[in-house]
């Protein structure tokens, strides 16, 4: 079994240059999610904003990302993946720069919304591009994509903390520079598409949610992401740490997420059905969030809950993405964009609601509400397991996929 795992890791690392270019840019794109995390208290203080207003930096970004996701497959199927990726990166550079130059919290919230549009164009197209271009089959591509996500989410808060210790504007300027580097990498390393993509109807991602399997997974992701973003976006306020220290806490969280997404999730799915991994992981997440609520006044205890949460989320992210890619016979760009849209909209609700719950009740209540949301996601998986029967079949390797196509054509 050890040999099998190392061979799997070797397959993940053995990729064309174009895949590495998209993966590198993905790392930077995902850095944008957690980048503002350590500077939320500083933005609230410097721009005289309430915690709820500061949390809107997540909400505006995630709402626009979610809504725009419904239309990304339509656009990329007409102008091609490379152009879509480049437009997305260019928008992120422009809006990150504008956010760093802002003088009030309302402007920063607005520019983060524009950033979300660029992110939507990039993220959903990047997943489909990596799955299409990676060697080693779908499973390898998803592990690579989730590793990029984990690494980006880990580095984002650390960079945010480092640059945020100088000024809250620093992380925005830093992102603009890094995204410009990602833009150049895509231009140089990602070649032209060999075949012209088949145009996808504007209604396709909406109709996709009518498929029972994708509907179940999207609903699961909606409630799961509420829990995810309470842990990520709300925790900086009860922790009450300087920006740099917050950066290190969430760097540890992101490293845990990256490690389990690459090394632990494949081991679990090799030994049990994916649906079982999903509901078991959601139970663990709810227990972790309850512990965070109970330990909210103990800084060390809350930090441990954050790190453990990262380990749990890494498993969940990889397995959920694998399920979405395999649940239907829809084009992967359509499945990715419709599922991701619902997922990000769930995340958009969480930060300001968590802040308001803390203000109305006690600081622990947002964690208990998030634990309840994770349990709702778990119940959706259990109740919808018949619709998800297809996702429990092994993901085919590249060779098996090719053989299946050859048999179908003969």
C-alpha cells in the first residue's frame, strides 16, 4: 500500500508545464480567499467600521463569485479557457490594486466584489482546465487542484499577516503583484486549445442543478461552506491577535487543509465509499466547531480547533470535488460552475450572520450555528445517498478512460 501511495504522489507531480502554470496561478487566486482574514480587525479599526461591515469584505467577494460562476462555462466555451483565465486574472489585479488605494470601507467592499468577478472567471475555468490537461486521470487532477487550493489558502493569511503588520493596504498590493506574475505564467506556458470548445448554453448550469446527484452535492456544499467560512472569517475577532500572529494561525490551518486533501483523502476513499467519507467528516467538523464555541475564551484551545478544522476541511474539499466531477455525465465545466456557484453563495451568508449572532447573543453562538449547518449538510448526504450511488464507483485512471472510449467507439 505504501508503494501505491508514493506512485500516486509521483503521478500528481508528473504534469505538463501548462498544468503547472494553471496550478501556480490557482495558488495565487486561492490566496485571495484568506488574504484579508488577518487584517479584518485592522480594517475595522483604521476605517472606523463595525465587525459586520468588515465581514462584508468576504460577503461581497463571495456573492459576486457565486453568481458569476453560473455564467463562466458559457463564456469560456465561446472565447476559450486561456482567454477566460487571463480576463479573470486581469480583473483581480485591477480590483486588488483599487481596494488597496481605497479610503473607506464601502469602497473596499465594492472593489472586493469586482475581485470576486475575476475570481469566478478564473477558478471554475482553472478546475476544468487542470482536469482536461493533467496526466494521470481525473483523480490526479483533482488532488493537484485541491493541493493548489490548500496551499493558496495557507499562504494567503500568512502573506496577509506579514504585509498587514505594515498596513492593511499591503495585502491588496501584494496580491496585485502576484496575480500579474500569474497572468504572465498563463500567457507564456498555457498553449492554445487544440480543439475549439463546444458552445455551452447560458441555461446549462441552472438546468444542471435539476440533476438529483448534483442538486444533493450543491445543497451539501451550501451548508458545508457556511461552516467553513464561520471558522475562517469569524474567528479573527474572538482570537484578538495582531495581524502577523493571526496570519501564522491560519497558515497552520491552511497547511493542515493542504496535507489532508493530498495525502489523507485518497487513502480514505480507497477504503470506503465517498458518501461515507463525506458524512463522517461532516460529523467531525460539527464536533470541532462545538469545541471552538466551548473554548472561545481559551486562545490556545481555539487555535487548536482552527488547526484541527483545517485538517478536516482538506478531506471534505477533495472528496466533495471528486463527487461533483463524477456524479453526472455533464461537461465538467458545467458541473463545476453550477456546483461552485451554490457553494460560494453559502460562504457569502456566513461571515456577517456570524458577526450579528455574536452581537445579539454571545461570541460562542456563531460556532454552534456553524456546527448545526455542518450537521444539516451531513443529513443531506445521508438522505440523498441513493442519488449519489454513482460517486461511490472508483474514479477511472487516464488509461481506463482511454480504454473505455476505445471500446465505445469500436
